C-alpha cells in the first residue's frame, strides 16, 4: 500500500519545519512569555473536570493480568486510561488488553509508539511505509472506539524516542495526523516531556506547517526534577535564583495552557508523571511514603491550577515507580515515560504501595469539585479549598520537614466540627493538631464556613519527621514557654507536657547525671512508662561570644531537636526525639531543653577505636576489618544524603551489638548538624571524618579511609591526609595550652 499522505508539496513543507521550529522557540523566549505575575499562585473559581484523573496502564502475557488490572482500576475509581501501542502490539497481549478495556467501558487514549530504531529511519521510504501501515491498521480496527489517539513520545529526548532529526518526527506526524483526521478522530500530541515551553511552541508551529495541529496538546508535566511539587524549578536559573521565575507546578501548568490557547487547541493534558523511588531514596529513607505524599500533593496542585484538563499518572505497575510494586526487583530496560508496553513480575507478587491508596482517595474527593482557592499565602504551608456536592473540603500540608500548628490556622471549635482523614482517606482517631508533609483532608458541611487565618505560617524553625515511625506531633505554647513533643496520642502528649514542662522538670541528681561540661545531660523517668528513661540536655554555661552568636540562631534545644529529626528523615539512627522546650523571651540562651529516649547498654565508637589503637584485631567479638567496613557504610549513607554532622567524634557515634554480634550505629549530640539537598562534597566529608578518626592510629586510619573512599572510587591520597594532620596538630596544641593553664 502506497503512502498517500506525502504529496510533493508535503515534502516542501517538511523542508521548512526546522526553520519554523527555531523561529517559534526563539520568539517565545524573546517576547518574555515566561512572565506571568502571580502565576505561581492557584486562582479560585473553576471546576475540576470529572474526568481529571487518569492513569497509564499495561498488561502482560498472562491473561489473568487483564482481570487484575481492571479490578485495580475500579478500586482507584478511574475510567480514563492511556495505553501504549507499539509495533509488537497487534496479535499480542496489548491488543488483548485493549479489547478488554474497551469492552469494560474504559475511555482509552491510545498512544501509538514507533520503536526508536524505526524512528531513526524515518528519512527512508520503507520506514515511512511501515509506520503508515501500522497507524492505518490500528485505526481501522480500534479508531471508532477510542477517546483519542496520541502521537509523539518524549520527542524532545532524541536518545529515548529515536527521532534524531526534527524532520523525522514531522514526517511521522504528517503520516499519522492524516490518517487520524481522515477518520474524524481526536488527535493528541506531541508529548513533550518535562517543562520546556520553547520546545512546545516551536514544535507546534512546525507541525502546523506539515500536518495540522492536534486537538489535545499533550505534555509530560513532571515535577520530580524540582524534588517537591511546590518547589520552584531549580534547573531553570539554578537553585539560588529559582525564586526569580517562581516556576512551580501551578505556573508551569498555566504557561502550557497559555500555549494551547495561543494555538487554539481545545485541551491541555499531562499524559505522564511520576516519582521514581530511586530518586527519592537518594536523600530520604521511606521512599514509598514520600512517593504517596508527592502524588497527593501533585494531583491537588494540578487540580488547583485550573489549567490542565486531565492529569495521567503512570505507570500503574512497576518496581521502580509504579503505584503497584511488580515484585521483580528490577527496573525496566527502557524509560517508561517513553514506552510502557508491558508489566513485569508475577501477579502473586504484586503489592499496592501507599501511593495507590493516596490516588484512590484523591479520585473520590477532588474531581468534579469546585475549586474555591488557596487560603494561605505561604509556599511552605499549602491550604486549598474545594466544594463538592454538600461538602466543603480543605486539603492542608507543608513542604518537606516543616510543621504547621493547626490551632494557628483554625479555631479549636472549627477543627472539632470537621471530619478528619489522612492522605490515604483513613479517618483519624483524634483531632489533628499539626499538619506535615502528608496532606490532611478536613471536611465540613458546605453550610459551615470555618474561619481561616490566611497569614498562618509553618512552626518557626522546628522540623518534624512524619514518616519515621515517630508518632504524632503536638505543639506547646503557654505564653512563657513554647515547644513540641512527639507521642503516640494526645493522652501521652499531655503526660509529657505535664511532667517535662521546664518549671516541673527535676534538676539532675548526681546518680542520674551523664555529662556536665558546657551542657548538662541527665536521665529522668519517662512519664509514659516509669520503667523507661529519657535523656534531658540543657545548656549549662555559655561564654560571652557564644551568647552573642546564639542570639541570631535557634536555641540549642531546637537545634538538637532539628538535627535528630532530620537524621530520622534521611534514615540515620539516633535516639528518638521526644520533646523540646524553650523560653519565648529572647535573651535567655540557656533556658532551653532537648529530651530524647535513653538507649541503655550502648557502646561508643571511641571504645572500639581505643582498642584498635592499642593493637587489638578484635573487640567485643567484632573483628577490626568488619567494624571499620560497617562504620564506613554508615557514614557513607550519612554523607550521601546530605548530612554534614560537624561533631563526628567517637563518643557521639553509639554502637549496638545485636544477637549475631553485628554492630549497628547511631548518632547523638545532633545540635551542630547541617543538612543539604544533595550529597556532601569531598572536603566536607573529610572535615567530618578527621574528627571521627582522631582516636585511631594512622595505620587504622588508612585502612578505614581506603574503605570509605574506595566506595566512592577514590584513593586516600597525601592531599586527603592534610585535614587529618591539621586536626591532630590543632587538638594537640589545645591540650597543651589547657595543661599549662592548670599548672
């Protein structure tokens, strides 16, 4: 069959495609279309489409997979799906699954995908012919039953899609668009990935010349590269200047919708978005919970933007990024955003992740609702109102690690009248008092309009770790003292507030004192369980220069709390933080307390290092090599996740030996730690390690550093040894000076 979509004048149109593309992209940049005053803020007054939520699906060779997928889609409450259909789809499991989806009444966006090796040959007649035949056959069989047909797969990523020249994609578009429009079907495309609006404009302008524009403008509006959905995109102008463009998810959606309007396209759809667990795991520990947080926050903000007609999540099943873990333990051989053609693993090993429940509850709550606006003016604290039927729904959350006291946002009466549900739709056992990074949904009858403090902010300076098995957080402020406790329930929190209040906290008895230098550290009974103990840390004395410097810093108690919480967030063990208190009145630098759980029976790294320094090859039943290897792994994780501890002495690294005599490490004295959104530089790593290795002899240091740096593909060079030599000299001089003063 001859390709009828390529008359001679069509080839002439293709010759000008590249010029049209570059002209359109340049025009977009020069005319300043990035400017959109207040575009980063969601505006009120639109209705979220009932078919707003959708998902990317696939099946596999086992026919039982089709039934499994249909059942999961029904649990999610989704009727709109996107299915990738490639050259191997006809007469395979994809075609079988497509038939089942259509028979079950699902609205299918069929994504016709050309293999990369074929896309790279679109300058040749035989490749054009195969593409034409594939498109025509698929449309002949399925066209009248489809919601729409999408052409284009991450066309701004040549390595993934295979279209190494713009003309190759233009040719594929011209062929497919002709077939689709000839049959009166809805054309969607061109599927730009991430956020590159000059590319959208340039490509749409080029496609208008060679084959006609789509009815539905599709893009993959990822927020993964910004880490959090609320963040400004750091890859545009860098992290330091991201606040200048304010390109968050809401503003990106608006700019893309404005491009659609400029080309008179009826709809703007994001046809793929996800967070890979591996990318989350680079910096945070509980990656599956964070995936669920990001999904809920992404979908809520996308709905609030009012600019997307539909948002597809995907893939539904995948070990690396799916709402369902396929149990295979391996990533797919190619990027699923480019082609999601099959599921892997065995059905009996499939497991729904928390993100599955988060998606299901969003679908039951937001699509079809009227968006009434963003009720808080802070980026760190998000509060959005929806009206659906006879319900008023508030979704409230903070950016990662922050906490918001709900009592500063609502009145206690307003909170008490609400129905409270967590991110996944489960009712809460008690009235929430603190909002964190996992969205909360508060619901009232539509006749109730709770008063909201629009100027509310996150709790100043305090961090929380809601997914670290830490319990619930409760704020405290009696006008003289403020603070926070972490407890399993309000009852336990009240016990802690009552017994650990600074005015009631017992002074350290001699037998309970653990340390008394610059800080007093002592044990007290745990009010929740008298058989257990807590550790209290309070500044005892500060030299004048520290008093002056600390006036411009958070209190030492808050710094210790934040350091411990951040370690929990990144999955580094530390005694569980229980409470922090400080006097509200400034000018009292020693009037603050940090309280954590006591861990009895722990040794310290100093004990082991001292033994190794004296020549021991084994201590406490642990071989030296094994101990150094495990410690190196622990510190590599600490530094990889952006923690610069700054006080990594042997005494601040605790060691617990399990029943198999395996060492497990944890950190104490967390007040100096700093945390960064990326792994540490080598210089900061060495700054930490020079303290850690101080009690080791040089031969053991070399052995340890070879293990640590070897994991980074580096050697312990003479240049790396300089910080250690400097630190040895510095500490030696300090001790000599102290000795002279005493004498």
